[in-house]
C-alpha cells in the first residue's frame, strides 16, 4: 500500500509526519511522491499562518480530483484539531480527521469510517513511535508536546493542548539510536524547549532543560545539538552559561521577540519586557561573542501604534539579528486578540513590515561583509554538482567546492565572498 503525505507549517509538524510514516510502515504502507498512486493521502495542516482553512480545502479539492478509486484522504495536524468534524461536513471526500495531539492513533483511525480524533487531553508523551531509518545526517527530536503560555495571538494551546515533557530516558534512547544510524546533528523540538521538565504525565525525577542537554551531549557519535524554540522568560543565567560552555550545543539560537514594545508585549501576554529581552541578549553575547541569533516579529498586532513599531525597530538595531521571521498579524480562531476592536489597518501594517524587512536586509549585507576572511567549521549537508552546502555552529550557511569532502563531513571553510547576504567559501 502506498502513502502520500503533505506537510504544512513548522518543524513540529514535520516530526509528526515522520511519526505517522513510521506508524503506518508497521501496517504495510510505503511512501510515494505521487498522490495519484497513493492508497492513503494525508494532509498534515498548520493553523498558525493566515487563511489556513482556505488552503486546506483547496488542497482537499485537488487531491479528490486525482486520487485513485478507493483511496482515502485524511486531514491531520493543527487545523484538524480546531475544526474537527466541521472538516467532514465541508469536504465529504475526507475520510477521517486526526488532531495534532493524537498522532499515535493514526494506524487505528485509517480503519474507521468518517472518524474524528481531536482529544486535546490525549497523552502521547510516553508513546514509543515506530522509527524510520534516518534519511539524512540531521534529525528532529520532540522533547515536549503542547503549550501552557496562552499568548493572546496564538492558537497552539487550542490545537496541541497543555504542555507535557517527554521522559528523558526515552529521549536519550531515541537520540542514541539516531546517532548509531549516522545522524550527526539533532534539532530538539518543543513550543518552549527551555521549560522542559516542568510537567510530566508520569512519575519522573526532577530535571530541567540544562540537565537534558548535559545528558544528550554524552552520546557518542552525536556531534551537534540544536533546539527550537526557547522562550525568553526561561533564559536564566544557568541556561545561558550551559549554552555557552557545552561544545556540542550549537552556538545559534532562536529567541522569539514578537514585539519591541512593552505595551504590546503585555497585550500579547508574553511575560517579559523589552528590558529583560535585551538583558538576556547582552548576557548571551558576552558569553558567546559570535553567537547567531534569529527571532520572530509580528507587525500590526491590535493596538500597535507607530511608536510601538519604532520600539521594535530599535531592538532590531541593537541586536542585529542573523535571521528574521517577520509577519503581519493574522487573527486566528479561538484566540483572544481575534475579537479585539483595535485592529491595525492593513496598509499601515504592510508599510511597517516592508520597512522592517528592508532594514534587516541592510543589516544582513553588513554582517556578510564582516564575515570575509573568517573560517568556520561546517557540517556538509548536501552536495550538488560538486558544490557543497552546510552550516557553521553559529548558523552561517556557506556554499563551496566540495573537493574530496562528502556529506556528513566536518570541514574548515574560509569565507571568500558574499552576495545579497549569502556566503561563499573555500575549504581552508
């Protein structure tokens, strides 16, 4: 039997898709890249970005036209969680709906007619998913599920439920298995990874994220550890000091800002101030001067004034982020802010976003010029027609002639040129 799966959204969704592929492999499914050949078509949805429902039903319609007789269509993920049975009513071609909190049920739900499984209290934290042989030198590893933060713009607590950490012994076994299979770098996933250990669903020794990093770094063969996303609120000194001192922890970190305005941060219920954020950045840069920092910024959140936006620009200037994921505020169902009356006009938000992104491009050009002559240790992730590509520990993406090096090798690469922020190098 053949399985086609389309994954939308974040790395967490990608990992959920890997779990579903592994589980379905136990009952005889193999993946195909052609939906018209599939016996089962899965759409793993995201509800964070704008108009996810419109995209979902468009995709369902396209798959319904090309699927072979008898093939099933299943809708999974976050949009499935909050829409549930409504999907079956709006799209009769869909055979079942599986929420983001119910991934372990995939091999059972495919046998049921018009089933809906979207229980936010379901606990997959101790379930051992069937594992696939890794197809790359990099792999994803969930360390927690759900989120307790309830930011006023975010639908995740309504689609993935309360935050529960996955037991550390399960994580260490999975990481060791990945390392033995040739994985050199793992990316730890969670809505707030550095809140790891706050809640387990079973009895568990008291641990925190730093303890987890210490234990993972003892695994032989595993060379690099990355993680996303930490929450600024949980970046205490002990966490930052371990980040700096552990040689296996990559010196690249995603620190979501969302807004540089204290008034907007309070309205968002982010739990920290701009002063706290900048203090954490300063502490981090003092410990790791070459650290790579990425962030998320929302422009046009309800009630945002031009002065609030200037506060955000000010933090952009102070921090000079290496990567910026920036978006216009998009009202999401089930969130408090979607009903607020003080929505910002789209034209104003668009102008602010353009200004933010334009300034960031200038910063990236300046940072790229400053990289000339520097040498980085790069893990080669792919080679195309003799040109290798990979990242340094602090997140710099470099391309260079591979020479005799292969995928999975660590090589010293000197930066020799840059174009529009991208770096070109040569093996030193």
